[in-house]
C-alpha cells in the first residue's frame, strides 16, 4: 500500500534509517534514500510529481518514500524512448537477445534481495516473491531462443515470377502498465518479449509497489549501460492515474499493455482504440474449479488451498468458485475447512520462511473484503470458515469459504480481490461447465477428473470458454512457455510464451515480382 504525502510529512531520515537497518537488502537494490526518484528517462533519475510513502502491508509501517512522475515526466520519457528506438531496432535480433540474456543474469544476482522486496512491499510470502523474480529470469531465457527463431512466412503466389512474404517488425515504443499483485513478473513478461523483437519499453508500475519498480528498472538499466546502449530502451515513469491516462492517449505509444481491473482496463482500451493504437489487456478473472465425481481427491486436496488462498487471494488466477459433484461435496468441503484452519496457524510476516499466508496488499483491500462478506450474509450466504479481519497489525483477513448462495448471485459474478471462495454442488458435468462459463470473465478454469471423455469435453468447443484451461491442477501458477491471457471481460490479450510475441509486432504482407513481366492478381487485364 502507499500513502500520499500531500497532507502528511515526508518520512523522516530516522524512519528510513530504521528501515535500512531492518531490511539491509534495500541498500543492495539501490534503495538508498529516504525519498527515492521514481522516473528514469535513460540518462537520469529525476521525478517532479507527488511524493508518496510505501507502506509494509504486514505492519502498516513506512518503508521509504518515492517521488513519482507527472505528465511532463512521462512526455520526457516517451521522447527519450522514441529516440532510443532507432538505435535498438537497428541491432540484429540475436544481439538484442544477448542483452536480454544479460538482464536475466543480472536478475539472478539479485534474485533473493529483489524477491524479499516484493514480499516486503506487496505482501506475498517469500517463496512467491522469489518465484516472481524467477519468472522474469525464465522469460529472459525464453526470449534468447526467440531472438533466433521468430520469423515470418513464405507463401505461394498465384502469379508467375512472384513470391509473397509475411514480415514482422517492431511497433516502436511499448507502454507497460502493471498491477500491484505481480510487480515484477508482469513487467518481465512484456518487456523481455517486446525488447527482443525490437521495441523500446516505458513502464508505469503500480504506485503502491514503486520501490519494486525502481529496483527492477535499476537492474535492467545497469545492463544497458554496461553495453553502451541508450538507457531509454527501458525507461520508467511511476505515477498515478494521470500518467496512465497520458500513456493511453499518446500517439507515440504504439502498444499499451495494461494489467489491472476490468473497469479501468475498459477505459484504457477505449482510449487507445479511439486513436487506433494497439492494446493488450489482462483484466479480471472469476476462476472456477470443477471437482467431478471421478476425481482423485488426494490430488484435489493438495491443490485447493493454494488455488483458493495463495497470495491471500490476490492473483488474477485465484480460484473464486468451486463446483463439487454432489457425491464428493461433503468430503471435499470438510477437508477444505480443515486445511484452512491449518493455514491460519501459519499466518504472519511474509519475510518469515515459515509463513504460508500473508496480508492483503492495502487497507482498501480489507474494506472491500469486509463489504463483500457483509453482502454475502445479506444475500443469505453461509460463512463456513473465516469472514473476519484478523486482530493484529497490518492488513490480515481470514481466508473465507462461502456456501448457500445461488450460482447466479450478483456477488458471485463479481470478482472480489480477496481470499473468498464460493462453493456449489452440481449433478452433471454439463451443468458445471455451464456455470463455469456463466460469468463475464474468462481467464482460468480447471477440472479434476480421471475420465478421458470428460477431459476432452472440457478442452473442446463445448467446454471451458477461458483462455487458460487446466486439468488436475489449480487455476493459478501458469508457466511462461504458453500464452497467458483470457477471453470476454478478461480482455483477450496474450503475454509471455507461444506466439504472444506477435502482439508486439506489426505484420506486413510483402509481394515481390522477381520476374520480367507484370501480371495482375486474379488474372485481370487492364489494357
């Protein structure tokens, strides 16, 4: 979370000294000032916007302050990124891949301290914080191979002495707006691929995880500097909604990749489309797991707790709805309630390696959780477990299991970014699939079954309508090798692996006449 310092005093040097003593990894990451500059234009770290305070969500205590960028800073960074594009796009793709490889190596050197900062500022447990940085490293490795293999096509021409080529070229400057819940990985998925195919990138991270943005960009820029490459190839402009609006509106930003809520994503998409720009939207998820009567229940038990309350329910792929066949309903629900009791005994400081369950990221998240619980009870839902704020400092709430609501309840169809799962019983698989598909979001889904017929129904045209379809695994924890994204109100964008690189390119069909005669298409004679 963060606090605006428009009406409060900037944190004292003593407060920051206390943070530095308590968290020595801050110094390793270049967080060495009580007020850290949140803008990097490729030459200097200098911001002119509002000063905000980054706050530890597990204690409510300040970590450090950040001077954010403003719209003028954004335009300065955009101009620098545009200028750097000429140099960067001229480099052969394998050379760009080599630079991205070095970025991955630099991240490896800072894996533990950067992972700790993610846990400190975002609030996810340490293995997840480190794992998130590892995702950026992995996508850098992936991009190295991509730099030598991404290609167009040669197509047959209907005309003698002609050939058709399909060419892919970079777009220009790619704007990346990332969310608080994955403050490193989302930037990594976008930046590694966008850079490899020849774009420059300008990043606006979530204001409440600005320290992570600054530390990550320092690592990336150090590699560019070492290779005498313009720093504006990967620039940073932290800031609020005004910077995001400027990025969406700017004709100089060829693609805006936005990760966040459906509401804001729709505004971004409309603005970008209004200027005929390109957008890549990764928005909300209302993800479901179906446990069929033939499921391996030992496997189900191993997966459900992480699926429902990992990252304190703050993954876009978190399981929000759980459909249990009536024959296994009581057994699975009882097991889940028991497992949640165990989770509560391991609630605490995300930096403690024994902690399994951390806080929500912000006080606003806690308010949203409590309001949703109140709405659930008002609509006749039964709280099987949880439903309360935990009595301790920080933004801790109980993981919550809800039964007794109709599958089409308004609260069920709305994504709440908190550890709340709604449990339902079903009679037939077709009924469960229809319920899975009934929400407006279409990100992730999973079925637990040992029947091959059910499996192929699930992944087929009458199965799940989500972008991520899983079998016998949780809805969360996607790998970087596949394209990541969802359908419907999730936005339709794809990041990371497979052919997601095409989102960061413009496609051209090239027709070459290598003969001596002019032949018109379709055999037309114009004489």
